[in-house]
């Protein structure tokens, strides 16, 4: 698409990238005088009812999300058959680009990025949305180092009947969960598995499973255990390796949810000396709490000595 006006409002400036569903452009919104990103559905998909439904679902679903680590959605429209979404423009690079440039990331940086992604997912999951395609390519890192999760293009509402689209696998083969590989029920735990893979790659500089075909990679997600991160780099702390492997458990029931994963990562940061992780969702185990009395069955009552109070409070 060349420079021009979209929706009688947005001035297209330049292409930014292209994905499986849409092309992305940098644009100017003169009404609010700000730079935005525009995602325009591929023309060949605009007449496909199923793909159009997914595209519109992204706008409705992601538009409900308000979180500092999620790319904001501003507007949605249709200009002469060109279906588009107006999004927050994020200046920076993808996490994949960062990993390619650095090889692998320092442990504390990898934990911070993973924690911010987990926070974004926790917010989405609380709003009944599963991303379904968490991978470094969909994680933007700003020039200041902040993380933004992008492309809820195939996110879908959680329900008791949440399945893959028409029985087809959705997601990216190197990062998707065993249940996505099987084409069965997708849940928030599917995003947790994918984030575990992303953290694995940040720490080791490599993906846990690779192969000559997508089918061979999918089978490895289903049948094989990943090489332990510390076998690749023994400087990775055991506590961090444990977080990765737990998130990548084959059985969704063995994985933490996104909130628990965020808490585990923050606790690992504090344990390793970061001391900067601050999350409202993390309870302080030493904090004063209101508790019901603990009743010990069949324990005889202990009488206080004469002249002494039985209260432990002085």
C-alpha cells in the first residue's frame, strides 16, 4: 500500500512489517496529532468470513485490554473493503531481533522481560482472552527497554468449549503448547507454556525443539523433554531452570497460571539479588494477616501457671 489516507483520517507514512494475517503501517492521526500503527487485513483474506471473524475479534478483544505491557488498540474500521485496526505505535524492536543480536540475554534481563509478559498475559486471562501465539516475534521491546505484547490476532474468548479454529492448529510451531499441537482445547495455560519456551530461548539463545518439518517439531512438543537449560549454560541458576521447566510441563495441570508464574519470576529476581521486582499481585509472606484460629484435634488444653496470663501477647 502506498502513502495515502485511510478511513478519511489516517495518513499512511511507511510500511512496518507483515504477518500471517495483515500488513502493518506507520501512520499519522492528524485529529489527535499522534503517530499510530495500522494493521490492514490481507486482501486475499478480507473476503474469507472465518479470517475476517478472527480479525474483528482481535479488535474487540484486545480493545478491552488496558495494560502497560500490551499494545493498545485505538480504533477499528473498514475502508472500501480494507479492514483495519488502529494501534499504539511502539518504537523499538522485536524480542526476536534482540535475541538474534545478543545471542542470549543476561539472566536478570530475561527474568524481567518474562515477568512483564506474564503480567500482560495475566491481565488478558482475567479478561477471558488467550493470546494463542506468544513468541519473541510478537513481543516488542521499546528503546527504553519496556516490553509490549502485540498481535492478539488469533486470541479468543475462553469458554468451556474453547478449541482450535475449525480443528486446525493455531500458533507458531516452535512456541506452541502440546495441546495446540494436538489441536485440542486451548486454555490460558497454553500461553504459559509458550512463555516458558520464550524464556528458554532468552536464557540459552536457542529454541528447545527444532526439526526439518513443522510436524516433527510438533511431535517433539508432545513427546520429548527439552534439554535442561543448565546443560546448555551451567551459569543459569537452578531456580530459574525450575521456572522454565515447570512452565513447559506437558500436562497443563502441572503448569502455573500466569499470575503464579509472574510471582515465581519476581521471587526468583529477589532471591538472585535483583531486589527491584514490585508486583501488587505478590503477597508478602511476612505480612500481618487475619487468620481463623487453628484447632488441633484431641490436644489437651494447656493451663497457664498460677499468676501468669495464658495470652502470648505482652
